[in-house]
């Protein structure tokens, strides 16, 4: 029996987003974050949908969302495909996790810290070789913190060092694993990872879970095909080149073609440098 990959978002949610597995979630969080132990005494897994102020606001659905004892909000995201706008997406999620906390008339003093943990299987942060990068809001030259309300942790599964070991690296190796031997090695020094592996084997025995897993993999393959199709024949290069040289390239027609291929406005914008508002306007008129 093949073991389903825990780095696939649907399987990740079944393990870490299940209230029955809070001890697994807690052990993982403790390995990543620098929070006091009492924060995990009362964690609550909450609705992963981000609040929309207006009906036309963009819908955000987080992989696993939770609150800690003092009200800190934590989002855990898993992304295996290299998405050009991933940094912007995480910034949007984090900002929304802040703004949704306050109702009209509430005091800003009520704001609680919002933390994103992003697990990627591609080099999202190319400026460093670190497997764990932590970001906050810092002064540009002296690097002191503006406040601690926003934090982003990036875990890069492609940069796991072979010659080091830690609690966090054990969890990263578990998420990266695909074979029985790799899962067992990840759990050698952590009984909770062993428990997560046991849960994963049970999930892998379910035909319904396998169908869900295969469906998600197909959706990811389709997304790759759509992006590759849009990049084919130099369409995007031609748009950018034409805009730089002031030539009329008929980019409206190409954008419509990319929209027909299933790409959204944000993805098209990330490849073409055309504003999202322009792409949305073209989409409305077509």
C-alpha cells in the first residue's frame, strides 16, 4: 500500500486540522514558533474561510487556521507548486487575519498577533539558503521591530540538511517523505511524529481519501498544464516585449486566451506585469 503524501493540502488538513489530533498539531507548532508553552494549553481550530467585508471581495480559504490561549491567530499553508504570486497571497492572508479581528467600534488594542506558517516544496525565498525563514515588520536600516502583530514563517522542504537534526527538521522530513523508510526515520526521535505516521497510514487505507487525494493531484497537474499552455509560443514574452517597445501587440486578445485557459487575473499579472485591474476590466468586457 502506498502512503499518501502529507504535504498534499487535503491530507495535511486531515492530519493537522482534525481537532482529535491536537497533540500532533501542538508538537508541530512548538517546533516552529517561539511562543510560550501555555499558549498551546487551549488551541482552537476555527473556520478556515477569511472574512469578506463585501460580496465581491476575494475569497480566501486557509489550509489550517487556529487560535491560541491568548487569542493569537495562526494559519498553516502547504504549497507544493511554484506559484508566482505566492508571496503576495500570503501577505493578503496575513492582512486579512488582522483586519477580520475588529468589528466597528472595537479598539485597536484588541488586535492579536497573526502568524502564517508556509510550507513549500520549492525555493520560495531565493534570497537565502535557510530551510526556516522568519519575517516580521522591521525598521529598514536598524532592523528593530515595529510591533509583533504580524509574522511569517517559511519552511522550505527542498532545503532540508542531511547532516543536521532537530524537532523541526523531523517534522519537515515527515512532510517530505514518500517511502516507509523515510517516514520511520523522521519519527525516530519524536513519538508524536510516529503517531502522525500511524494516522497517515489509517488515512491511506481509505478509498474515499485516496479518491480525494487523486482528485487534488489531478487539479494540480491541470494547473501546471494551464500555465505551461499560456506560456507556450512566447505569448507572454511577446506581451511584455511589446509593452516595453511601445508596440501594439493586441494583448487584450492574448489575455482573453489566457483567461480561457483557466488562469486567474493575479497569475496573468504576475507573468505579464499588466495591472490586475486592467486584466479584470478586459475580462468583464469580453
